[in-house]
C-alpha cells in the first residue's frame, strides 16, 4: 500500500516553462502521481510535444503560450487555466532565461533588464496571480496551496559574469520567504528550489566545453550532471499534502556541489 499523501489525484499543478528541461521533469513526475497539469511556454511546438508526453500518464493537460514577463498574459493565463482545469493547487514558477556577459563591466543594461523581466518579474506576476486564486478559494472554505519559485545555486554562490541572473535568483528566494509568512493563514506554503549543474538546453554550451567537463563536474560529489528527472521527487512532495507544514524553505538539488 502506497503512502497516500503522495497520491495527487484531484490536484492541479501549473508549471511555467514546463515544456522542457527541469520544468518538464517536474511536470512528468507530478502527472505520473495523478495530478492534472497546466504547461505554460512560449514555444507552441514544444508545448504540444510536452502535452503528448504528459497525457500518456492518463491525466488532463492544458497548454498555453504565455510570456511570463508580460503581466497581462500572466493574468489572462491564470484565469484561463482555472477555467479549463477548475482550480490550481500548486504552481512552479520555473520559466527563466540565462543571459550572461563576458564580464560584469561588459554586461549591458539591455541584458540586465531582459533577465529581470523573465526571472524576477515573471515569477512575481505568476505567484501573485496564483496566490490571488488560492486566497479567494481559502476564503470560500477551500484552504491550501503550494507556491514554488525555481531559483539557482547562483543565488547563494558567486556566479561570475552572471550578476543579473544571480540577482534574480536571490530575489526569488527572498520573495518566497515573504509569501510563506504572509499566506500561512490561508493554509498555503511557499518554497524555493535551487538547481545546480543540470543538463538542459540552457547549459548546452557548458556541456560541450571540455574544460567544464574536466574542472567543474568532477567537483560535483555525485560525479555527474543533474538531469530533469532528478526534480520529480521534490515536485511531487511540494504538490502533495505531505508538505502541508513545510514552508519558507530552500531545496538545493545539486548532487552535493554547494557543500563540497
């Protein structure tokens, strides 16, 4: 007999940037555990492929093209998702970009603004609108909900040539802690996930670099790149009732890199 809190039947999870990489890894595990899934992404072909993969688990899947840096698109997206799937129980604000620069002094204002628009503004818009839905539901007698911001090790370690990216991810952690404190009265919790070196499209250049393979990955105690599937367990946990008293935390998923 399985541990019942990890059965997500009847729940609905929204994953932004859920059509690939870490987002799809989380969505796939959540779907396997029985929850219906909403995927937001800006690439409609990838959305379609992700939906086909997730529907194979026998759950309802809704996809929508949403640029999370656009407030109006996020507001409309939350409304459409609730209308389509009936509710939202957990949100993984995962959509992000990884613009860097040759150096800090060489980083342009345009790069800085573009990074903040998606990685920080996008998380803010997504979690604010999801929280609005969950608070309204709680006031109607249906309390609960899980808000998750995807940050990065760059938030807590020195990420050279990635100051804008690091700033956004540090901001996500602080935002999550504030949300957790304010919304506990509604039965809601909020947590952050900090990925380490994960093999996704965003890290393709690093994966192809011999120097990276020789000098960085050997410093990961697990001695390998992380995979999107490595985030399935924590995603299911944070969606499930098993995490109902776990809030304001940071989950570091990095194969031990940060402590070595």
